[in-house]
């Protein structure tokens, strides 16, 4: 006897068939922004762009068209919703994108870290050794501003013979074995952002009492409401350029207060920036200006020049707060967050769950909210968590003071809300600090 489906069952089958026929591919339902780093535009390598037929999207075959409602111009494309999955803009994908866009200027060291092609740093080089290096085809810049301030005895060397990074490093070390050489590493933001030119006037000074707080990042837009009462002192660029990353970090760092923000821009509108020497020179500027608390939402490898600069700053009583990075809990520690005396910050979501891409380890001192905005304009990363902690530290420290880093760490540990296993742990540190 043939089976005859009941009328309700037939309706159910027809409904399912209709739904399957009308469903769009899962890829077309993805949402969430991924921007380039300051100076960069577009998606990192390996992240698919998603669009609608006939509809232009920022940075997708429609250059010059900015995201609706954004003053930051092009560069934001929409992919998988990043609020509940690992961040797409890992340091590895940033490096791949940078190598693809700037192969003539960017290379990698033997461990895959990004470096400026043909450029090296040296400490402790004698005049005689310098002459020997010049005979080998290396040219030295004049000593950097960090010398007089931090006592680094630092010089920048350029290879004029086009050797590979490894070949040039071997030549340097053989010619001056007692000097300290390192590559000109590039430190990348631990979050998303892009640049536009800065045509805005400086903020009007306020008569209110001001805290002094520092930011080493991309350019900052003073027209944002959270920065309207701040006085912004700039460093690093002849012609300032804005970055979304730098501006959002600055907004969290100041958060509407009438602070004096010392903002060092390491990109100046260029695709390539964040060099070791520019980062060290920015620290030296902060020291000359006596800025007690400095936020650094940049990450990169260990290197002796940056390590020495950080050591000097911490010893002199400055508090450095840094994002731990977005390479995930299994990744090796990133710097400067992992240097002794630096307060490293991981990121959590709105439900106090650690971001899956957030770095992990003994370098994590605290965690804070690593999400900014929601929907199409949302951004995420440990970049946006560290300024929350830096802001609180700046409220506690009016001037550099020897031993300040340890005192501030202890004070903040007493204020943090413990998350995860009891006590300090490698994911949440001492716990959550709220805005």
C-alpha cells in the first residue's frame, strides 16, 4: 500500500524545500570589519572579501569610498563576524599583507619577523669599527635622538650592496663582534585601523587640571568627541596623518577627560612604519617631556635595542602599558609587553570572556575590554584593552618616580576583579580593570 503523506507533513516538506532554495551561502552572511594597520589598507592575505553584486564596498574595487558614517576613508571590508571567533587580523596575516604590498622595502628575519629591508641598528660601535663597516658598503645615519636621552649609543646602518638580511647581518657581526647589532624590526598594531590625512586644527587647551599620558601608535584625530577636551602634543611627523587605530586607542586612553595627550606617530601616513628606532625615539621624547604613563598598543619580537630602552624607562620611574597581542594563547610572547616591568594587557569580550586570539603567559598582568563598537563598525583586539589600564595608571601617577611600575602594578592588582582561576593566571592576569 503506497504511503501518502498527511497534509501537515506535506506543508512542512514544501517549507523546508523553499527555505533551502532561497538560502544564501554562509559566506555572504559574514559580517565584521577587518582593516589594515596604520598606513595600510585592505584585507590581510588569506581573508576573503564579501560583497553584494553591483554594490560597491569600501576598499573593494571602489577606492576612495569610505565606510558610511566614517570620517576615516577607505579600507574597511566585511568578513566573518569577529565578535565570537578568533581575530582574523593576526600578526602573521599583517606580515603577509605587508610583504605583498611592499616587497621592495619589507623583508623578514630568519624567524619570520618583519624588518625594514637593508637597515640595521647597532649599539656600542667605535669610530674605527664604523670605518671598517663603511668599507664593506654600510652607511651610518647620524646618531638618533634616543642617545642623549636614554644613553643607548645607537646608530642606524644602511646596506648599500643589496645583500640579504642574513648576509648583511653576518658581515656586520664579523666586522665588529663586540658591538650589538639587530635588525630594524617593524612593530605592528594589536588591532585594526587605517589612515587618512590630518586637516584638523589642534585642540583648544582647557583650564582644568590635566593629567599627562603618552601614546605611541598611529596618528590621532583630535575632532573625536572623546578627545574634545584634551590637549594633544604631537611627535614624529612633519605632516600629521590620522589612523583609526591610533584614534580609537587615544579615545579609550583619554575618554573625555581634559588630559594632555602626548601622541607619537610612528607611521606619518606611510605604508611602512613602526620601526624599532622610531619606537625608541618616541620613548626618548616621552622621557624628555616627563610623561609618566605611556600606552603602547604595538607588538613585535624581542630585540636588544628596545629591551635596553624599556629597561632605562622603567628604571627611571616611567610606567609602560602594552597590549600582549592577538596571536593566540599558544604563540610565543610579544614585546614590549613581555619585558620586565612592563604592564601587559590581554582582552576580554562584553561577557568577561578572554578573547580567543588574545596572547597568554606570564606577561599578562591585567585584562580589559578588547571590543570597540558593534556590528559593521566593530573593532577588537588587545590594542583596545591596554589603554583602559593605562588610563587608570595615569590617574594614579602624576610624575615619573623610581619604583613606580611596581607600585602601580600592586595598586591596580588590588583593584582588579579576579577572573579565571583564583589569583594571577596567564590569561586574565590579576583580573579585569574596567573603564
